[in-house]
C-alpha cells in the first residue's frame, strides 16, 4: 500500500438502505456488501444496531 486508507463514513440513511436491500427476499448479503465495498459482517452489524430495541418483559402463558 502506498498510503493510509481512509475509512468511509456512512450516514444512517445509507446504512438503512443497504440493510433494507439485504433483507429483500432472495437478496444476497455477500453480493450487496461486495457492491458497496464492505464486508458482509458490517451489514449484519448495522442490521443489529439499527433494529428496534426489544424491551425485556414477560409474556402471558396459559397452561391448561
């Protein structure tokens, strides 16, 4: 390498668009990541980070 590589800064909208594309039926996370020049693990991380937070709680269960 001839110089320092710069890290790309992705906006939340860009991340959401890539994650949404990866969640489409038949979509390949690897292919979408390759087109965006990032690793598939980064898409999975964004998907986890952008997911709606789930609050811990209890579910009603009926045993009968």
